[in-house]
C-alpha cells in the first residue's frame, strides 16, 4: 500500500484530500498519510483530516510515500514538486471516480483530475497538472506540465497549452488555439487567437492586459 502525502495544508489542500478519498485506487492502492506545509499549524482547529507531518523543505520521503501537490500558483508548485523529486519522491496521479476519460486519453504523473471533469479522445495532459471540477479538455488537445485548468474552463478540440499555463474559471479556449508557456487566461474569457508565452489575457474576445 502506498501512502499519499498532500503538499500544502491550506484550503486547496483540504479540497484535494476530499478528491483523493474519492479517486480510483483509494483504499486498495493507496491511503492518505497526511500533509506537508511550511506552516505546520495550518490545520489547527479543523477536524477530520490527517496530520501535518512536517514542513515541505524538511520532510524526507519514506519508501512507500507518494505525493500530490495542492499549491495553486503553478510556478511555486513546480518548484516544490521538483524539490520533492530531488529527494527521490514519487507523484501519484489522482483521477476522481466521477471524472470522464475517453479513448486514448493520456494523463501524466502527479496530475489531478477532479469530479465531473472530462478529458476527450486522444487528449494528452502532462505531469502535475490540476484539472478542476466541471472543466473540459476536448479531443486532441495537448496540455503541458504544471498547468492549472480552473472550474468550468473549457478547452475546445485541438487546443495546445505550453508548460505552467493557468486557465481561470469559466474561460473558453477556442478550437485549435495555442497558448504559450507561463501564460495566464483570466476568468470568463473567450480566447480566439494565439497567446504568446508569459503574457496574461482576459475578456471576450480575450486581449492582453498589463498589471
């Protein structure tokens, strides 16, 4: 039996705890050992959760440990996941029992597919991505590593995302659009043309915004 450890004991960590308990393999292939958080008191006052075992930086993986990461910021997530990997840690793919994966969908190590999400035929999702509730990745899409697809966001057929891309809630990426590495799409956006690496777009149609 593998022992799952959730990186991050905040609000999203609690959500991933629920997802893990309802994922394929829970109770037969893995159980849940606890959390890692640099604030070891992050779950104080909450009930029903396993303990915070240690800080992320100080924990040393044990032989049957596997990990999942709940950190929302994709760049911080990559940094912490790579830290755990450098210590020999392995990541567990979590697919909620009420997610839908169609023929030939490929899901990378450490990726989380939440309830009611749909992954289309021949779609490819990279490593350590977070695909949230009711989101959709249609046929023939390609999603890079460390991407975050928020609730009800939709990737229409043939969309291609680079690495470290964030697609916020209720956004739609139109057919065949490419979004470059490290880009962000704001909530409620409709993206109809290519998004260059590292920029943020928002609106309908989505346009580049500056902070």
